[in-house]
C-alpha cells in the first residue's frame, strides 16, 4: 500500500486508504515475503533511509547488567543531523503537528536524528499465532472488541482503522511482568515529585487457570510505594477483550478508608492517578480501553521521525535531574529515527464525552506501538502531544517503551511515566493465576 500511496495525490491517497475497509486481506503468503512476520513492509524505502527489516534485534545483541540496565548497542553512533527551530521547515514533512508545535512552544527544543535500525522482533510463538489470526480473528460489536482471538497480533495485514488500533491494544507485551517503575509530573518551572510504584501484569496467555472463552485480555494491579501520602494505594483492573459485552472491571484500596471499593472512573478521560489531569486514563500506553466513543479513520502510512531505540533514556546511570528538564525531557537523550507508521484519526462521536475531541495516532509498522499522538481540544485546537520512546528488550524479544511523555502545549507542564532508571530488573514471562488478581488481595497488598 505504501508504494501506491506515495504516487497518488493526497486526496486520492486518502480515498484509497479508506477503501481498504471493504476488502479484508487474507493472503497469508505475504507474511515473510513482502511483509515481515509482524506485518511491516519488509523492504527498505526508496532512498534507503529506512532499511529493510532483516530479523530485528536478536537476544544477546548487547550486554544487560545485573540491575537490569540494557547497555546501549548504538552508543558509538552520532546524530545524522539535529532539528531546531532554525531548520524546522526542512523537516516538517516527517514530523507530526505536535512535534512541530514543540519548537514553537519551547525555543530551546531540538531533535537529534540518528540512523534507522529496525530492531523490533517478537517471539516465534506469537508470530505463529499471528499467522493463524489472519483467517479467524474478527472485530466484534462494531470494532469495540475482538472475537476468535487468544494472543498474538490480531490483524497482521490490517485494512481498516480499528484493526490497526486493536493491533496496538493486544500486542505482545512480555506475557507477564512484575516490576517497579516511577512517574513524574513536571511543573512549568521544572519542579517535580517522583511517584514510585510496583506492578504486576499478566496477559491472558500467561494466566494458567483462565478459561479459553474468558473475556479477559489482561489483569493488573498497581501499588503506590512513595511518596508517603500515597503509599499503600492499590488499583486492580481486569481488562476485557470485548469492551461492549463487558466493561472494564476496576477496584481501588485507599489505606485511609481501609476498604476496597469499585472504581468505575478508571477509564476514558478520567485523570490518570497522580498526573493532576495531565494524562487521562485512555491515553496511558498511547491508547487503551474501549474505542466506542470515537469514529475511527485510517489515513494511511507515512515516513516519520519517531522516538526509537531509546537506550539513552533508560540508562540506569542517569538521575531524574538528568532526564527531567524545564518544559521537556533533556533533548540530548531522546533518539529519533525515520520509520514507517500507520496514521489513524479518531473523532469524538456526537453526544459522547472526552476531553479530546480529536486524536491522531502514529503507530509503528513493525511493533504496532503508538509512538506519537496529537491531542486536540473541543475547539479543534492542538492541546497536547504525546511521545512513547520505544526500545527493544532483546533478551525477551519485546519492543516496549522506555518512557512515555505527554506535553501540554498551553501550560508548559508535562507528565512522564514508566521512568525505569532507578528501578530493579523487571521479571518477565512468569505464569500467573487468577488468584493473584482478586479484589480480596488489595487490602493485603496495601499494608
């Protein structure tokens, strides 16, 4: 599709993209030939600035230290060029509206652009299941869920917007993970408070006693460790596959109340905890939860400069002050590369409520990860922009975020989550049971 769309005028290209909804692609022979096993285009782009996919980053590509620090395999590379407000015009074609706006909002902002490495790779088990999904997995209830899905990439050869969105929502994320992580909301003057958590997440394929027909995508809890005023608060979520047949189940334990209660607001545009409204629940992980409040449109694919191979950001030798600066992350640390992305637009349905009236997502063709999002308010004005900095956790063949950041272009504040620089090594892939994710466990966890 990309080759065709590059040759068409914009209007015709958009019509071509939209027409794909009418013809589901089930030609499985493309996977491993013209498309890589995840569904990205195998070939390089026309000028070679995006190389061919040749297998991704293999386990053992670089050392991993005892504390879980991934040694940067590209430490010796220098930027090809740096984008600043002075040369922005030369590079706008490869930037999102939100990325462009950062240069206007923050005069010191810059983007260091490096050679592209298509490092994304997932385990063979998930690739095999993804091939099976081509013939059987379908959108359910108007695209608000999946049917005939167990795990893997639901739609390796998507032909409509919600198939791409569900590829992101249901993508491989390590099967399960026990971890500690941190987040920060940075004020306009650069002050911030670090919030520390521990978390347990298990996807359906790693929950050993989950019935195959169960409407569960994953189960997770998050417990707050610091600061002391939040310590012991725990949130539990059971995330369904079909979000119309069953809404998200969520519970919270607040130590001061000493009871477990339902948490129906852990969804949609309620504020993500401790971000003071800078991040809403359904923008965590780029996008999550029910897509039912929006009309979704597939714009097509484009070449774009996106945050990728973010090993400098996740370096555990850093301190928080090294990463968190006034207005934005330390611009010496993010690494931008040119990759092909799917462009998806979501417009709020009439009568529906969300703080974001329009969202435009840029989704990596190889990993199905949302790498950037433009977020618009009810007036149609660009309000916030989000970036998710991807790295390949090569030991478990996982493309996953090193950090995410949501910039408020009006207030100058930003929120950065999943900061891992001070946290111990994460424990991936262990089998879990349903008993580890029950409301009865919350009070015990909060003590």
